[in-house]
């Protein structure tokens, strides 16, 4: 190892993935690594991932970034969840909240008690017992307090922001902490003849940049992980057939700003609506096997609330992941590692997750098998679980009004998801795991929101007296409504927080 005792990290590609990685390493591992990012202005960025998950708050905080400054720079709004329209059946809607439903009692999840009363004829939706759902529907927001027993604090929040402004914001943060940027197009990759490790990259101007650890953030091009290292891609398009998107912003309507993202099912996919402080982000994610580019563009433009502010952008992708995201001394983050369509706003989370695992498995002197194996095992498990969660949104439907919905409704699903759905239908239990994204409340939201209702529940939920349980549920519902009524509307809160 060299005298300076620092790993030379070379990041290939900028954009969200590249600059999140650079900012994190420059902030969290300044004594362990030097950070050199190479990107080319000739290559555009995807730049339409505008909705996030609550985990990004922890990332922003951990890097010492001021939330107000970050939100102002990216025209951000707050987000309490995602509304899904027309997924289970045309006319249905529900909100997947960033928070729990009710409170568990004697170790039994709240949804078991709700199911008992639901089957007895109670009409209150399970969303009535979620602070995040009720606040989102009322377009109200305040930051949660610190008391977990307070109904007004039983939720989390994320951000909706202009993705084209996020990477430049992080670039300034990273460079202020020692990260170095080089403008250039990668034209060559030099590998060690014995180990196969990458030793340097060559740019179009002839510059040669050496490193110890190379991070591929080059997007779908996957210059290092897919090119130099030739790592295999696992194709999941047979389960997640949407492979195209068309996106266009429009002006914000008069009135409030919704603190949630909306996903509306369409004939060959779904359409997103993301409210920012200065505009609305819109897009149609669709299957090219079921809809042409022109028809998708027309459908999106017809659905806009006002004329588009820019020409529609067209994107191509495929669902899946690398068989291994870390091979040799090349580690891939973001689209080079894998892609899961943005139905549940997971793209930036997957970048953040990989960065977290990189920091946890950062090599002390040289890359070891233990570093790679630990990283790959955790990343693979996360992708696989999220894949199943996304497939559920399509497969759990009664829609038969188009060839696309016929396909996803009747297709063979992964055994891992089939087992989860069978467990839910039989026992109202959600498969548990100790870490990762989308725990029990998220699965409950989609199952019940898309009419996958178990016939039974945990027998312990039958113990309370029915009338007493009804009174407790009514008190909980009214308590949440009262707590939300004290919150300011979202737009007012945004102005006050600016």
C-alpha cells in the first residue's frame, strides 16, 4: 500500500449516482479514500427521478447538508406517500403511506384487528388509521415530532424534487470536501493481465487516470461492470414488462400542492404526477410490446393539466440487475448495477443503499473477497425483494380491459412472491426480514389497496370485546383526524420553511 494510506477511488459517471457516491465518500471516508470523478458533458443524464423515499432524509442529514438549503436548490416539496389509482380495478384508489397503521396490541399488528371488524361489516378504510394517509388526502403537512406515541408523529416523510438540480448541488458539496472532477469521455480501460482488475481508464484526450477501486456510475452504458468486466445481466422484463417512458413537465395548477406522488394505471403501464414548487413532473411508463411511442406520447399530453413546458423526453430501459454488482475492483452503483422502474420511487434509494453498503464494506487496504461477497449478498437481496414488491402492484389486479393488464394479471410470478401472497391470503401475515426497504405496513397497503383481503386474521385479534374494539377504533380514527386538522396546509408550510 502507498504511503498516504488512502484508497484511490475513481468514479466513472456523474449524475445522481455518481455525485451521491462522491459526496458520501468525500464526507464519510476522507481519511480512507481520495475521490476522483470523471464525467462527460456530451452524455446526458436520465434526470426524471423526482420522487424519493424517507431514507434520503438520513442521507442528507448524515452528510451534514442543511435540509432547507437542499430543498430550495432543488425546488423540493414534502412527500407523505404514493397514491395509486386504478391499479386493483378501474375506479379504485389508495395511498401507500410513509408510516404505520394504528398501533399494535399485545404483539398483534393493527391490520389484524381491522380485518376482524372489516369482515363484521365495518366500513372505515384502513387508511383512516394512518396519519400519513389522512394528512396527504387533506394536503396538510408538518414535520413529525419525536414522541412515537403521539399520533401526530406516527409517520415519516420524503422529498419530491427537480432531479436535474440534485447532482449539481451534491457536486458542490463533494468538491468542497476534496473530491476532484475531470471532464472527459472514457475511451479505454486498462486491466491487470494477472488479476483482471482495472488499473486505469483512458480518456478521449489521452489522459490516463489510475485507481485502486473503480465505481461504475455510467448508467445503462455500464462501461466498466458490463463492458470491461463483462458481468452478466439478469433480465426481469418477463415480470416487469414496462421498458419505456415518456416524460414532460407542465405548469402547476392554482391551489394547493399535494404532499404525495400519484401513480395512475394506464392501458399499457402507468402515469406519474409529481408536484414541485415550480412545476408538475409527469411521465408515462409503458410496455413497448403493448403501446407505440407515439401513442404513449399522445396519451401523456392528453392527460396533462396544462400544456407541456418542454418537448416530451423518451427513455428506454429494462428491468433487472447484474448477477454481481461488485466484481474484482469494479463496483457498480445506480443504473449500471440494476434497474427497477420508478413505480415505488426506489431508484435513488437503491443508489443510497449501495453507497451505505460500500461504506460498510470499504476496503482497509485492498479489496478482499469478504468485501465483495458481503456487499453483493446485501445488494442482491434488496433488489430481489423490491422486484417482488413491484410485481405485486401489477399482478394483484382484476383488470382485464387491455392486453397489458391481462398479461400481468395472469403471468407466472416468482416463487418468492407466490409464497408471500399465499402466506398473506391464509394468515394475514407479512413475510418478515430484519433489514431493507418496504416492511409490513407497505405490503399491507398494497395488498388491501388492491383488494387482496385475507379471509382470516391472527386469532389473538378475536380476544377483545367487539363493542370495545369498535370504540377504540373510532377513538383512534377521530384522534388522527384531530391531529391532522391542526397541521398547516402543505403549500403554507413550504413557504414558512423556505
